[in-house]
C-alpha cells in the first residue's frame, strides 16, 4: 500500500548533484534551491511552499480556480443600477449619512 502523503513530500524536496537541497515551488511548478524560499516554521521542511519570486508577486497568476479572489471594478452602469435599487429600498443618497449607517439605523444595529 502506498502512502501518497509521504511520496508527495519526497517529490517536493531532494538533494541535487551539487549537494544542496532543492524544493518544489507550488506556484511555478519547478524545483528551486532551498535558499530561494522563505523560512516558515509550521511547514514540513521549514520553508514556504512558494519561492521568493512568487511569494512576493503582487498579482496572482491567472488561475481560474482563484477567480473568486479577484475583484472586478464596478462599471458606471452597474453602479447606477445598484443606486436605483437602494433608492427603491428607501435609502437616500442626497444626505451626508453614508448608506451603511442608514442600514444600521434602519435595522437597529
């Protein structure tokens, strides 16, 4: 019987021909030298699972499974429709009271 978790950990780390440890970066899918990873105490090898390049990357990769994390800017038409809906629900935009305060007062929060 195979222990897939153990085999997975072995495939993520190995000693190269130069005698240095190499770890698998889950973002770029390549094995990189251990020095290219940040320290992380609670991970199996004491290193982060992403290399420094991908750890510091400000933009996330275009992974379709991560689309729920991306925020799309609101278009002018969408804002207009949302504003009309809020007005129909009884909220006012002509006052200095923000909508979230009006909501709290309306629902006595």
